């Protein structure tokens, strides 16, 4: 009964979305305020129904209703509650429903928070948002219905893939999807602006918070995914250039470019056409990412044919969404007026260069991910594209970008004096040289290039900090003044400093762990010790234990350094009861300078156990840096909200207006 | 020259690995540490054909184990790294190598990023040239110029003080 209610709800949501994608458009054309206002109402109705459907599916998972195909294929009654719930989006149909739910939430949020948007723009944005909804809901209802019943329900379900039964992966998809789908708002704004034929600073001010929200969640989602890969896959790796990772990385790169170019539109009313194009491309990449993972296209072109109905539908949707929006862009963009002009060496110029490099980096990942598919489809044979390709193409593009991260923010608008700006970075430069020497000393003259890489990370961090110190006049004014200036810094300024600093820290972690990672493998009997990178791991033996839905073997290692006890590591090897799939649960001891990582493998004939030990220098810096970036996003958002004049803080907004009037008068 | 050096330096930044390490399975490890290190480096670039996007170096599959042993046998027999790779690709096709070969079919793959950078760079060049023309097309009178400079200076100062706000 509840499943039928869910079925009914998605159909109602589709009807609401269809109405929402047509009526407000007509209203905006005829300046009919009632039709335009319908957009807001419809988006709330749509959200209500999608939420209801999602609730119904979740309920079916919680009570293990195996009369639903979807639940029977992806759940099991003995699964812990958390994984019953996360199982809702651990499969194709459910994840599509989650996607639609988030889309509806964003649509309703635009309706609710966009009270001061021009009515025609708002109506058009909501209509475009609903069109995306129509596409996805149709796809869900006709090819991927999660509410399909089974005539003969099985006694129990087939369970969720054990690799996915993990807290990290329970929250990874929702975060990633908030990121993907969040870019739909920027997309809708871009299309609406093309229809209106008007892009101005105000438009950019409305677009930026949404883009920033999406970017923040996408950053968090990707970081969570790589963290999961690190501790769950048992190889100590955190990024594999796997197509599934790449498709989430592409919208991130493009979205980062969009975030930066929108600043130029907002502050200088320039780069408008380019920003619109970026908004379209970013969301197009999100769409491609979602569909490519979902269609099974990635494994091989051939697996695409396993479910041709879905495949064709996906291609059709992509063609309409991407082709349609680019055609509209080509048709309308020339009519957008160019804005303020600037010289190549200026803040705008720096941001444009950032965009060029990020777009190139994104193109690199795009080629690496999709080229094998195109080649195979065209009968050109199969190739594999892995880390060697990206090391030779992606890394060289990123290096100049990273080196300039701390230079750009120092450049003034319109035109800048590069020598003067670099002069302001002289202390950062000197400190960088010291950092390089320090790295040289600590690593005992390790690989030269890796040390330069660490120097690059130090330069990014120190340059960013020195820009921040400049801003608050640290050591150039009395400390009290600096303090005053610091607490008055707007959230977005903090956001920039934190995001760039976080990036620097993450880059340092990536380089260190890629270059100085040490691994060893051995067969150990209880009581034997293995020494890896100066640390002793004594294998104390194994014990068997049973989890809620798995059997496990747990090994114990006593870790010590120079005879001094450090910690005990207890890695597990699990065998899940239903799918009979083994997984490794690595044991990790994290410290500031590195991780101690142990994995237990199979028992060999003579009674010993295969154990693998990894020493990962500074690996946690990667996720610490990403956390800072996410925090930066939220800080900046907290500031934006006041500026954009969203509901909260009416009084403050008034104050701001007074202030800006005063400024204008002065 | 130094620029060129730096670029080459960067190209190899992530491919260096200073530590000799042992293989996946203890029983496969070669006695000669130099050979073993080479074997590991090769194994990281060889795809396990029955897995999803996994190098033989980290795969549990039987085929991966066989290939790891083949790599080591070839090395012991005196093959160079390139010999081993071409031996594998001759048997299993280019698909077995994570570094795609450079030929007419993969030309666009290897040069695509450069192409995008080039097209973007040219686009930027024309954008800035258009900007210049725009400036020249509407020259200012000397008075306007003076006033503008005054305003610009003021603007730059205020902008400079809250310059971080935008980023």
C-alpha cells in the first residue's frame, strides 16, 4: 500500500513539474503575475510529493518490504538500520530518487529564499529547474521505477554490496549529489538569463551563493569518497583516477572556475558570456557524471547495451539538456552586452587565467575518462588510461595554477603592477626557500622534484597567509588595530584565505604520501615482528568474531618505535554472510606526520598470515585541507546571505544599505 | 632553459618513488631489490584485464598474479622495462597498459589538453585585443582622463583595502 502511495507521489510530482516548467514561462512572457507566482507554489508541491515518495521508499527499506524488487535486490533483514537507510540510495533507482529529491529541495529553496529576485527572472529560473525535474522524473517512472512490485517476494533480500556498508559511504552519495544538483540552480539562472537577455552584477550575486553551496558539498563529497577509498579498500591509496572518481572531479574543476568567474561578473560586470557558458558546462558535466555512472557505460560500451532502454533515454536526455542549452547560448549570447574592460595583469586577468587553466585541467580529465569510450565506439580498439596519463597532462596544468593561487588575490582590479605585487610576497618567498631547505633536511635529501613540490605547497600557504596579514595590517599597525581589522573581515575574505590555505595543505599531503609512502608485505606467524620505515609491528595473533551480518578475523599488532610502545592496531578481514564477499577493514593509527596502516590478508599453508603494512606520510593533511575548504565555503556563505538579502537579518541589511549609501556619498 | 628544466621536473614529479618496496604476495618477491623495484613500477602500469580499472600490482585476481609473475620472469630473463611492456601489449593489446600508446588513434588524447589550452589562449588574446580597441574607439578628453584617473585612484584604494572580499 505504501509503495503504491510512493508510486502515486512520483506521478503527481511529475505532473507538478510539467505545469511548473510551462506556466511560469508563459507568465513571464505575458507579465502575468499569477502565472509567474505559480512557479513558487508548484515547486513546493513538487517537493512535497517527491519527499513523500522518498519517505515511502525509505519506509520499505526500514521494514524490509521484499515485495518491492528494489528492496529485495539491495537489502537484507539483518542489515544494521543505518545501512538499511543508506541502502535507499545505494542502488540505481533509489539514487535517482535521491537526486530528484535534492533537485526539488533546491527548486523550493530558490522559491523560498528568492523573494527579492525580479519576478520574471524567478519565474524563468523555476521553470528551467522544473524542466530538469521533468526529465529525471520521466526517466525514473519509465525506466527505473523503485516502486515496482514482485509477484513472488523472496524470503529475504540479496543485501547491499558489503563495500558500501560503511559510515563514510553512507553519507558520500548524498553530499556528492547536493554538489551535482546544486549546480542545477546556476544552470537554471544561466538559461533564464539567456531567455531574458540580461546579465548583470545582481544576477551574479544571486548565482554565487548557490554555486558556492554546490561547490562546498561537492568538495566534501569527493573528500569523503577518497577517505573511504583510503581506509576501506585496504591499499592505502586515496585517488585512483578511476572514471567514477573523475566524473565527480570534472564538475568540481568547472564549478571552481565558475565560482571565480562569477566574482568578476559581480564586482566588475565583465566576463558575463563566459560565466554563463561555465554555468551551462558545469551542470552538463554533473549530468554526464550522474548518467555515465548510472548507465554502466564506464565499464565498457558493451555493458551499455545490457539495458538499452535506459541507455537510449539517457543519451536522449543529455542531448536535449546539453545540446539545447548550448544552442540557446549560441543564439542569445551575442546579444549580451560586454562589460568593464581590464588589462591582462589585473585581478580580472588573474581570475580569467585561473579559468583557462581549470578548464584545461577539466578537459584533460574529460579526455582521459571518455576517450576510451569514443575510441571503442568508433571501432578504434580498446585502450586503458591511468595515472601515467594524468601525471603527464593534468599535473603540468595544475602546477602554474597552484603557484598563482596566492598571487591572484593580491592583484588590484582593472590593472596591476606585477612587480609591486610580487614585492609584497617577498617574505613569503623567503620563507618558502627556508621551507624547501627544511624539507631537504628532514627527508635527508629526498627526491629533488618532490621537495620542490613541497616548496610549492609552502609557497601557496605562506603567500595566502601573507595576503591575510596584509589585509589586517599585521605588524604594520598596532596589534589592537590589526585585531579590529581581523574581526571585521567579511566571511567571504575568511573563506578565500581558508580555502586557498586548505588547498595548500591538501597538496602538501598529496605530494608527501605519493612520494614517501612505504609499504611492505610479509607472511608472519604470531609473535613475529616486521619493521617498516623504522617502526616495529609485532603480530600477536588473530581471533574470530561475528558482526551483525558478517564473520570476521581480527589480527592484533603491537606497534612500537625504538622499543617504545606506540599503539595497537586491529585490522579485520570480513566475510559478509549474504553476498559471501570478503572485505578488508584496515587498522589505521593517524598522527600529524603520518599514518600507520595495517591490513591482514589470508592464512597461508604453514600457519602464517599475509600482512601488509603501510606508512603514509602526512596523508591526513589531504582531508584536513579539504575540511578547511568545506569550512571556507560555509563561512563565505554565511557572509553572502546578508549581502544577497535572503530573509534572515533584515535589520542588518538595512544597516548595510545605510552604510553603502554613506560610502556612495563619501 | 631553467623554465624547460622546471617543466620536465614537474612532469616527473609524481612518477618518482624513492623506496624499494616488495610485491603484493610475499612469495613473488624477487631476490634482487633493484629488479623487484622495477617489477613494482611496471606492475603499477599494467592493467588487470579481468578487474575494473585496477593495476595488477593491487589486484587479488588470479590473472593479476600470473601477470605479476610473467613481469618478473621477463625481467629476470634480462628484458628492459620497455621490452616487458611491449611483450604484454603484443599479447593482450594496448588495453593492458595504463599508459596509452602514442599513435594516430590516440593523438587527440595526448594533444587534446594542449589544444584546449591553445584555443583558450588565443581566445584570451583576442579578448584583450578587443578590449584595447574598445578603449581606443572611445578616447577621452584630457579633462575626462584626469577626472577618471582621480576616481580610479580612489577606487583602487578602497578596493585595495577590502580586496579579499571578492575572492
